[in-house]
C-alpha cells in the first residue's frame, strides 16, 4: 500500500501556490523520537510504513492554511485510527472535564435558541465524527433529537441504546438536520471540502454547520525554531501540525474559503447569541450602543473551548421561494 498521498492543492481554498515550511524524514530524529514518545501508550500505532516517507508542511499563499503535503495515505490513516488510536489495545478515553461538558451544553443551547426562534420546532442535531459519543449523549440528554455519525461503528450500540440515531459518514440523509457539530474533525481529514459539502447537503435549509478546529496564532513563528518534542499544551508545542494527525491548520480566513463553495454563510456570535449575516440589525441609539459595549466588556463572551481552538458557525440559506 502507498503510505503517503500528494496534496498539490490547498485543502482549504484550492490554491496551487504553497511555500515549503518544513521538510523532515519520518524515519530519523526528531520525528522518530516524537512518534515514540507521543504514542507510547498506543502499542497498536505502527509507523513502519512511513519509514522512508517525508513529513512536509506547506503554507498556502492565498489563505494561510498550513498543511501536510504529502500527507499519510487514506490506507495508512485507516490502520492508524482503527487499529492504533482507537483499536483494542488503546487506553480508554480520558474522563471528561466538567467544564467541557458545560461548554458543550451551553453552546448547544445558544444554537437551539436561534433555531427555535427561526422555525419553532424541535431541532434535529448531528454529531459528525462522534468518536466516544460524548457530545451526542449530552445533546440527547438535553432533549433535542440527536443523531451521530462516524467512520467506525464501535460506539453505535451504546448510542442507539440512548435513542441516538446512528449513520455511517458516507450514508447521511439529505436535508435532514438543523445543526451539524464538527469538532476536532477538519484538521484530521485529507479533503475537508468534501466533508463540508457532505454536511451542507445533509443540512435542512436554515440549518447550521459548526466547525471547531485547533488554532495556534504563533505557529509560523514557532516553526522557525521548532521544538518537535515540546509536550502538547506547552508554550512551544507544535500540536497544531502534529505529524500524522493534524493534516491541516486553518487560519480563520481559510475556514471561510473552505465553506464558500458549499453556499453556506458565516454567522456572527455576539456574547452568547447567534445571528445570520442577513439579519437586519436594529439601529441603536448612543445610549444603547454604550450599554452593548459595556456588557461586552463586563459580561461573558462566547469563546471556543478548549483554549487553542477556533469555532465558526455557518448558515445554510433558505431559498427565497421557500420563505
Ligand atoms: Zn489556501
């Protein structure tokens, strides 16, 4: 099997011109040390097929996306995730942090408020790439109609026993969901634009796609003096472009260009409230504007969770004849 796949085009915007930032052999230090340390707890992760391959990072001149080219091949990634990271010898998922669960429910509440105000019915939500199913279980417990999809069916029996509809990723129904959650998905995939298209097709008109991905604003500076062995979450960590796993590191502009061809429109988040770009803003008096400014300063503002990630929401417009 081929262990790598060439990606001559930017995976976010499709531009051809990329500048090489990093070019290292997988079969030598520092990457051999990185892989041995980072995956020490995962005996099923086998990197032999990458021995003679190179880890190269390119930066898109057009949108700033930094991406692996070549990237590990689909066949390699299939083995890596199914036998290595989530295989029978892998350690159990870490226990969830209560703050993360709280954030999931709060963010979902913001979305459900928006959707309910739009059409008045109970929304159907889909967790794309559900993994252990944590997001989906919390959504179902919150009372919304919940679905989940994944490449792997390993969590389906548990999910279905909680009333969650399960789908394979390549068999999603069309125009079925009001909200699709993709969290820590787009950075792992070879062709994120295909996933966006699939999600846009599965959304009902008026529905929302969320994209949450890692984001490191200092990544380019760190790559000038890279420390490949810096632990995850440490100041010098290069986890944003983790070899094998994080194939794409998106700038905010990259995400907007990624969804553009699918016809989705970026939404705005003000404090904890969503709005479409087409929603008319009521003109505010000076006193009201001061109040808004003061609340934004003093009050709580929506932030992506965990730190080091960016989250954007995109809206599927309702065709004018259907309004
Ligand atoms: Zn690009």
